[in-house]
């Protein structure tokens, strides 16, 4: 059964804000989606006004691609002045980076995501995933049939004070490779899913994840499917399969990377 394992702050010089943003806790021994969801809501209750972010898949790869994704000129921030007088081998360098630079980065990312000139609309994404073949689309369906085999059994939790659930992508902006949706495109998808009553939970190296809220309305399903068919090249059969899963499930998983079939290791059996 899944359990929440708090990450105890070891460094007295590390602020609570930085500690929670870097690594608040882990959800371990995950067996199924409902266990993960129960832990997610438990943490939300504990941290109250703060937002909870799940690193859904492949933490090390997600951190690597996020590191490069924030090099985008729309997200880049120079914090060298905060570190210039500290030797990189001095423990104070890491402490300063986490205590000073990371909160600055977070606020900068939020500001940039909100800027009108940086925002995009769903219709602008229509060409990016047109290379998805039958196996990729089947992988998308598979992820929503049973997400548990695709999850890491241990998921990292980040926590921060952020105004909205959608903006918590600023805790780990991702989408680095040219064939991926970039952070701003992912943000556009997240916002659109919020319109349909989905709360953004987090992302990983390849996947975006949501939980259905009370705001979800089944009567909007055709509009939702139309939007998803703009983002992905879903034919009528895949639309029907995904529609049934959306109405049945309390979650939604969507890929933002080049090949969901590759993420699943080509094993769709």
C-alpha cells in the first residue's frame, strides 16, 4: 500500500521554502492509481494553501530535461550575481542557490508563463504531434486504461506557494526536445484541461497528469474530444476509446513527448 515518506530537512541553513520546493516528500510503494490519489489529497490537506506537484515519471530524466527547458530565452534568468563571490566547492554555494536562486527562478517562471506574448492556444499545437502513428495513439489509450504499470513506484513531491493549480508547472517547467511540447505549450494544454474540470497534478519526463474535479461535466465531453483531436491525430476509433475512458476514470494522462510508444517500451500487450 502506498505511503507518504516525508523528506526530513537535514541542512539547518536550508530554508523551509527551498526544502519543500526541492523535495518535500515521496510517495512510496505505489500499487495503483487510487493509492497515489489518496496520498496526493492527504498531502494537499496537510500543506493547505500551498500547491502539490508530483514528478510523475522518470525523475532523473525529468530533472535533466527541465534543466535544459528553462534555458529557453523566455524562461532564462541570470542569477550569477547571487553566487559570484562564493566558491562553487563551498557548501554556501548550494545553500545560496537553493535559498535565494530557486525561489527567484520560480517567481520568474510564473511571471513568464503569465505574459500574454508567451501564451499560445491549442490550435497552434495541431502540427506538432501529427507524426504519431497507430502504436503511439494506442499507447495514449493504454496510459489511460491502466496507468499503474507506467508509474514509478516511488514519486517525488514538490510543494510551493503558487496561486493556481495550472501555474504549478513552474515548479518543473518541461518540454526540451524540439519534438516535445515546450513549457508554454504544456501550460496551454494544462489551462485547457482546467476548463473541462481537470486539476493538474504534475508531470515527468514524458507525461502530464490530471485528476478529475467536481467541475467536470460529462455534457462537455464532445468539446473536450474535439480539443484533444486538435492536439493529437486521433481517428474516430481512438476518439471513441479515449472518450469512454475519460467518462469512466477520475484521471487523465497525456503525453507531451515525441513517442509515447517508446516511453512504454513498445510493449502494449
